[in-house]
C-alpha cells in the first residue's frame, strides 16, 4: 500500500491513494487552516467507520440476512496532552433490513471489532472502543 500527501498551503493537504483517489484534509482556522476538508484525525475515524461498516454489511450478507442499509454515528474523545490519541470511541450502528435477526447483527459487529477490522483493532490499542446498535425495518 502506498499513498502520497501534498501540502497545498496553510494547513491543507491533499492525500492520494495508490489507486489515484484523492481527499483534501485541512486544519482548523486557528491552526492556519481554511476548513477545506476533514481534519486528519477525523479522516482516521472515518476510515475506521468505513472499515467496520464494510465488515458488518459483508458478514450479514454472507449470513443471508436481508440487509438494506447500514449507517453509524461515531463519537470519540482524545487525550488532552500530546500525542492527542483517541482515548475512547463509541459506534452506534443503525442496520436496516427485512426481518434481521438481532443475534446475527450482534455477531457481525463483534466479528468486525474482534477479528476483521484492522483499523478498529489498531485504534483499540490506545482507545476503549464500544458499540451498540439498533435494527430498523425498511420503509416500503
């Protein structure tokens, strides 16, 4: 895996993946930024969220669950002193599907957290990660 980061002035950077996908990251105005994109630590949290959501959707699909949507809200706290690592992260999953089984959803989330999501397992070395979920029937 290889990425490139290019400074574009102030506190803004453009990150480019090995596949050519780009993302703008920027710092807060008080740090010289212009609020052009997410902060680097927000990007890290977003990556973790996408990683675990991918796992949950994939596991539920392989379990023959009729999943229609998966979203989440994540909240995190960081240490006051440098390095300002994440100290705790909470993920609230909202899983939408037809007659989803609660045990299957719980299993998918736990498998992601404990075995498959490399991003959350790495961040779990410094942060206490918790999660909960709700299941909703699709609006038809």
